[in-house]
C-alpha cells in the first residue's frame, strides 16, 4: 500500500502544480486544498519562490526568433488603468446544502460548480454530481449520506479525494475536512461514513469494482467513462 | 480611552498576527533596500507609470527567451511557445500599472503571468470547458500570506474610523514613514487611492499594500500598548 497518511499533497505534486504541468482537474483539487490548508499554502509559497528563482536565473538557450515586430505591436495596445482591475467573478453557487448541513465551497470549486450541480443517487447511500472540467480527468462532488458505504473498489489510475465537510473512514484511517487523500491502482478500499461526508474527487481513470455484484458493472463503467470523455471532446 | 473601550468602539481592531508581522518585516526590508533604476522592478513600474516603451523593451529583452523556454517545457511546441511570448508580454504591458512593488519581485509577477497564460492558452486549444481559468486556480498573491482576504479588505475600509481619534493618530508616528505618508493622504487628507498614488508617485498597488500594512501595524500597536 502506498498511502500518504498525513493527508496532504506530496512536495512532488505541489511542485508540478507550481509549474503548471498537471491536468486541470488536479490543479482544481490542489487549489481547493490550499485554500483549506495553511501548511500547504506555506509550502506552495516556498516552492514557488524556488521555481521563480530557477526560472529567472537558470541558463537559457538564446532563441533564434526575431521578436522586434512583436514589441512594436504590443506597445500600440492600450494599458489597463489601475482602476480597471477586474473584480473576481461572483459565483452563483457558493454553498452546498446536504440534509441539515451547508458548506461554503472553496473559491475554485464554487466557480467549477457555477453551472449547477446535478446530483445522482448511486448504490449504498452515495450521491454524485459530475463537473465537466477537462478531458484528462473525471471530477465529481461526492456526498456520502450518514451511514453510507461504497462497494469495495480499486482504481486503475489515481484518485484524489478532498474532504470538504464531515468525515469518512477506510481500512487505513479516518479522514476529515481539508484532508487530501490519494489512492492509486494498488489500493483497494471500501470507504464508509458514519456522520456523512461531502468530498470533491478527481479520478484519472475509471474505477474498477472488485467485489460481489458490483463487478458486473465493470465493463459498463469503463464504457461510461469512455463515453464521458468522448462527449467532452 | 482604555483598551477594552477602544476595542468596543473599533471592533475590527485586532492584535497583529505573525502573518502581518512578517509582511511588515519584508516591506521594511524592501523600503530600506537601495532602489536600482535598472532592476526589473523599476523597469516594470516605469512601464506602468509612464508607458515607457524603452523600459518595456528592456523587460522584453530580459524575459522573452525565458518565457519561450517555459513554453517549450509546458507545450513542447515551438509555435505555441512563440505565441506564449506574445501573450505573456502583452499581459505584462497591459497590466504593468497593476504591479505591486510591495508584494513580490518582478520575476515572480512575470512568472505567474506566463504560467497562467500558458495554461489558459492550452485549455482553449484543447477546447476544454472554460468553467475555470488559471486565475481561479492559482493563488493571486504568489502564495505569500499577505493577500487581502475579503474580510481583511472590509477591515481596511472600516479602518478609516481609526484616523478619527487623536489617540490613534499619535500611534501613526511610530509607523515607517512611507506608511505614515499613505495613511495621512487617505485618512487625514481624505484623498482617493488614485490621487494619493499620484501625489506620492508610487504605483496604486504599492499604495494599497502600504495602507493595509500601516493599518494592521496600527492595530498591533494599539493591541499591545493599551
């Protein structure tokens, strides 16, 4: 089992986030975690400073491009007056209400959910609302009702779960708000939630269910994922 | 007025946090550092304040190949990387007036612009939904802890009450001079942010962060001393 029990993104992942080299879905879940986690915001700040330094001071090959026309084009463009600073767009959804709970979403998730969330009931007290963010990942809000249990499953790729409210447990531990949980293809787990739990999950490939009747859904599940991807692209 | 009464009257006053302190320290360090007219920061401020094409040209010379290199790393495509040079430097030109001297280096500001524009460019190219943009994804303040949160911006507005009492005015004298000057312009002479920035000959962003730091330092002084 390769499980990061301290529930924060690794330095390697944070570094890729700083560099901008991750798929959008991953960036979104990292951004949301950073908003909830001061420790990781600090680490992000340090990593970004280091990245900026190596970018601005490191050796660079001279480009054989002639950019002189470019400069004269640019300086004919008007500059923003300071007063024009665009205000961050207000999202129409800033909160999610579940039973008697309501939760204020991190800024980036509020923006991602802005078109509205369509909740679907899945087996075992699980509710899912997909968010169409990019073609490389599948992003969704998951709400586990109190006392719910997902079928035992394994992942083909990585799955990141960010706990937004409430908590869930699996064989490795209990996860609470702001926890950043990564599962990879070697992990097989069966999350349960006693008190109920709102999460945002990012998967980079479909789940493979490994237990009981749920196994029957495997081909369909893959098909559905391919369909989602095809639909998006 | 004792401290309890003061807090009652000005409920938004709070002692300075470590975060405020480190921001103040970094600004104080910056204020005492000699200003090099050839530094990237000076060139950027000049580009914004006086639309200096010469300053912009020099920034272009210094950054175009770095931007191109970042483009190659992220897109592995020469044409896209050239497009990124155009896109990023156009943003540097357009937004130069928004650059804030007190909040980060020019390198870090240009780095953020480049990474974010590259990200948005690629999303557009891949025809991905535009529900989130780079500016939603990366912290706006380069990851430093001195960003103005909405709540703090509110405190800053309400901080105008502070100037109304002479007891607090006396604390102003303990602030670093640049912060005193800004507070005087805004709260005592009642100038707008734009007017004050012009009178003090500093970028608007710098004015705002000096104002914010000055007000939070005042809060600290009041919290500790009374």
